[in-house]
C-alpha cells in the first residue's frame, strides 16, 4: 500500500514538474512584455483610480486607460519615427565630417601624441566610432523589419496592463494570503515594498525621463539640430545614476562654441547648469517618498547587472530585485520592518 501511494505521489510530482516546465516555455518568449505590462499598470494605477471615481466601473475604467495609453504610444511613434530616422542619418553624416582623430590627438599629452602608440589608439578610436554609428543605423533598420513581432509584444503589454489595473488589488490580496507572516508584518512589508518600488520607478526612471525631456526643451530653445535623437539619448543618460544628461548637453554646448554660436552656447550652458542639473532637487523630493531612499550602490549595481542580464528592462528590474532581496533578508533577520540597515526612514 505504501509503495502504491509513493508511486502515485511520484506521478503527481512528475506531472506538476512537466506542467510548470511547459508553463515556463510558454511564458519565456513574452516574459519581458509581461513585466512591462505589470510595471505600466503600477505606474498608471493612480490614473485608473481617477477614472474609476468618475465612471464607477472597473472594466470600463481599465479599458479607457489602456486605449488612451495605446493611442498615445501610436501617435508618438508615428510622429517621431520618420523624424528620428532622418535625424539619426543627419547626425551620422555630421559626425563623419568631424575629424575625431585630430580632436583626440590634440587632447593627448605631447609624449603620446608623437608616438606610434597614439596613431594606433586614434585609428582604433576612429574605426570604433564609425562602426558604432553604422550599427545604430543597422539596428534601426532591424527595428522596422521586426515591427510585426513588436506589435505582438505590444498587444501582450496592453493585455497584461489591463488586468494589472483591473485586478491588481485582488492579486495582491491573493499574495498576502500565501505569505507565511503575521498580518501586521505583512502590512509593513507591503508598505516598504511600495516605497522601494516608488523610489526606483519614480525616483530613477520617471525623474530621469523628465530630466531628459527638459534637456530636449533646452536644445530646442537654443537652436540645436537633431533634437529628437539628442533628447532620447539625454533621457537614457538621465535614468542612469551619476551619469546624467550632462553627458549630452555639455558636448553639445562645446559644439555650439566651436561653430561660433556663442550666444546659444552660453544660454545652453546656463540652462543646463541651473535647470537641467538641479531638476533632482526640485522634482524628486516632491514625487518620491524619502522614507525608502535606496542606497546608490544598490541602484548602480542593479542597473548595470540588470542591463547586462536582461537588456533595457534590466535597468528597472535589477535595482528592484536587489532591493527586494535585501528587504527579505531584513525581515527574517529582525522579524520586523520597524528598522532596517539599507532602507532607513528619514525623520
């Protein structure tokens, strides 16, 4: 009898393993699309709540938010796609005209500039720079060819986005029932969990995008060409800690000085130094709860590791994963979330 029970248990366990294995295979190709949908649902949940107050229907409110986001994405894509491609080509041709070898050579110390080593280094630099720009154009072409697949992923994102908005609270309640901890500890855990997520998503991602857009406004005001591609680069640079949009607007400012647009260059210098660089001190404290300020080392290591492991979405996932792991360690170490080592409440 015992042998028969063990045999049946083994069959059930095998079936469960096979079932979960098949589920992993099904989800694997679209896992990042699912994650994007969940993240968008979290970010736009306050908008959904506003719609819900007016409409009083969960499904209708979620559909309206999804449709609004979809049309915004489509409109923005159509609006900037042609401009972006043209500006990438224009920027590539402009940079090809710049003698980057001589610029770098003038920047090197005299003893290096006159050596064979400098010639090799500068030749490699010039080749690498050309390859980078060529790969950028090729990557954009691949993007256009893969539009049907991208459309499928976008559908998955919107689908998950809809159910995250409508059923997100139910999913959290289900998760609370699964956690083997007391209700009081659960409440504190989810509060800290929310603060951490806000700190990463809003403090790093949303603020970074806003900062990049403000830099782009400065490029437009002071007559900089190719502002679309420069704004996108500024947004990416702004999301990464320590780097920031100065990595874009300072070289642009130097370029304006070099071509004789001194008034625009001085204006962009003042605009970048005062408005763009200080946006963290103006907007971040207003949008982000300082109660869960994350150590910069966690954010940087998480972003770099996430980027190398998961691609662009890893910039978001990496810091979140590390922060959650540390939070879980703190729960089991101290049995409470009143005090933690990494995430300290500011008084």
